[in-house]
């Protein structure tokens, strides 16, 4: 068990039987009240992000999760298959277990597989991924990057807002944390 004062970004803790990765940590001291800890957490199993506030006196169970580099191999129905790059073990996760992360998976993408108690419990995506635009309306003369954007469907089915100069066939970089367009990589 560790106290709230020992928490820091990057630790994995267990709260009510659910494993969470700490994305952000803020210690808050308000006037006469007791100190609090505000955490931004990512559920390791589903990838969902939540914010929770706790009393500074609360204790948490620290969890040792091993991170193994892996590669996304293929999708088969609702199952997504990965291979550990060190041991060559293969892991499968359902679409429900991965949640919105499936929108960023393409063949040969390198991820981190989280192993807890000898079992795979989730994956960690890279911060950004490069995906090909498969559908977007045409841009018009006079459109600039400052005047907004247009929707674009990417090769995984994810729809993002891109600048008007992006065309079908372009490869764009997308932030996996926010789902937003970062830049055009190539055309």
C-alpha cells in the first residue's frame, strides 16, 4: 500500500478491483479543509480516461505491471491479435476490451502490452499514429489552414477534422490521446 503523497505520474494502482495508470497527479490544499489528491487515470483494460479526487490520507494498492513491446498483427472478427516482440507470444483482445483504441490499430503498429499476474490486461498505444485518408470532400481554391477544417475518414474508420488542403491518399498524423489531427506526413 502507498499513500496519496507517494503517488506520481506513470504508476499503476488498483482502485475497487480496477487497474489504473496515473496520467496526471495534482495535490490540492484548500484553506481550512483537508488536502486532496486529484488524479487523471486511464483504465488499463478499457483505455477509458477518468478523473477522480481522493483525500490525501487515503492509501492505494500499487500494482506491478510489466510492459512488453508488441506488434499488432491482424483483426479476426471482434478479436485483435498482437505478438510480443521479445518472446513471440501472441495475445488476443476483444473489441470491447480495447474500446476506442481499435480506431488507431493498423497492421505492424508497435504498442506496449501490459501484463499483470502473468496475464495480458491491456495495451498502450504510441502517442501518435500515421493513417491514410480514404475519404474526404475536396478542398476549394482560397481555403487555408486557418479557416477551419473538413471531416476525413481514415483507413481504420476513424473520422477526424483535417485542414482543407488534405486530400484522399494523404497520410496524416493523429494524436491517440485526443483523436485529433496533428499534421500531414505525406501526400
